[in-house]
C-alpha cells in the first residue's frame, strides 16, 4: 500500500474572521466587531487537515514564508496529523498569504492577500513524494498563478503513475474562468465545484446543464449546493443528495470539508451515493464551529455528530 493516501498540492494561509459586524459598513468610520477567530485557512490546507482527521494518511506540498502566520498554519496542520515535511518554508521575502473574512448577517466578504500562494511553482514540488500517494488533490486553481500553467502537467503525471485525482477550482477573482481549465479536467477523476463555479465554468445558467457539460470532461462531477445538498453526475447517471440541516455557526470551509468527506469515502471504494451522503454530513459538521477546521479539533463532538447522522435514514 502507498505510504500516503492523499497528497494535496496547494496553498496554505490563515483566515482572520471578524464576527458581529453591522450589515452596512461606512467608509472612514471605525466599526467594531463583536468577535474574531484566527484559524487555519485556504481550501487546500482545510481539506488536508479535515481529511487527515477523518483518518486518511495525508500530506500537503506548498510554499510559505517563515513568518508568524506560517507558524500558526503549520502547527494546526501538524496537530491534525498532516505531513508537512515537503512544505518549502523560505526565510524573508514574500509573506505568507492571509484572508480576512467579514462575516456579515446575511452574507460574507472575503479579502485575500495572496503572498506566497502566487509564487508557489512546479519546481517547489517533490514529485516523487507527491506521486507516492494513492490520490492527488489540488485546490484554488485560479489563485495559484505560478503553478497554474503546470497543473495540467501534474495531473497527467499523476494519472501515468496510477493515482486517482480530484480538483476544486474555487472562485476566480478575475471572473474569466479560463479555457486552460478545460484542458485539465479530462485528467481529473472527481471534480468538486460549487453551483456558481460549475455554471461559470460550463458557461450556462442551469445546474443540470452544467453537470452534463462538465461530466463530458471529468469522470465524476460533484456540484455543491450549500445546505440544500449536492448533485453528482457520472456519465449519464445523475443523483441528488439533500443536505444536512444544522444550526450553522460559520460556513467558512464547509465546501472543503465536504470535499474531504467525499474523497475519504471515495478512496475506501464506497458507492457514489454513500460518498455523497458522508460528504454532506462532514460539510454540515464543519459549520457547527467557527472557521473551517475548528469543529474537527474536537474529536468527541465529531464522533457524536457522525454517529447521530450516519444512523439516521437518508
């Protein structure tokens, strides 16, 4: 068996989340927040942390600085059992990235400084180590400016080595949803966009149409629709799994947690139906605490939540 179940290639940063802000923010006026949380951020790192906590042998490959934020991020990843030995940590230079999240009453605003995320490149990656895993996952396609031209190459190499693969593009801040992504998707076994991303990439306005178009490129397309649930399409077969309703504290990282749940079951050989159901449970559990990984740091709460919802009839 491979030493690693999953190798994640992607970004590492921290999230600074501000809570209790008024609905309307006024310029040049000091606005007070009721609370904050500094926690592990970034799609790749949240996915890696939560997948490791679920029980998969997980490593992450990335590039960060040696500043205070990188220390917080690496400490959280290690606590979650993630192997960070292949993370390239550079002294001085560009700082580690950070995302400031303004948690408004109805919606949230995400302000990201890319930092080392934009500099992480193909040459930073120990490919022998990465391809020693059973599965390769990449997140944040559009944020990884230096790596993006080589992401297709990484997936092609991974498939030649016999790995299964998954991708979550996340948002494109430029709003262009470049065609280079379409050249990558044929080498992706599990594509995991959310509803807005799927429609933008497929250039259409209907969820089912987006799933049909994308399924012609990737083997399995899983479209996340928040608390409503998720739609999966494999070839001509399409299935819907309703979401798990909980009292949401914070939806940050819920999609990445969903991804972790799906890939965990996928690697165990579970049916698509069982992968979807477990992914919905994991994504819902993420929302019960602040930030994308905080819920998973409480093993007792996680076991109780999973036992409760896994025993319920779908």
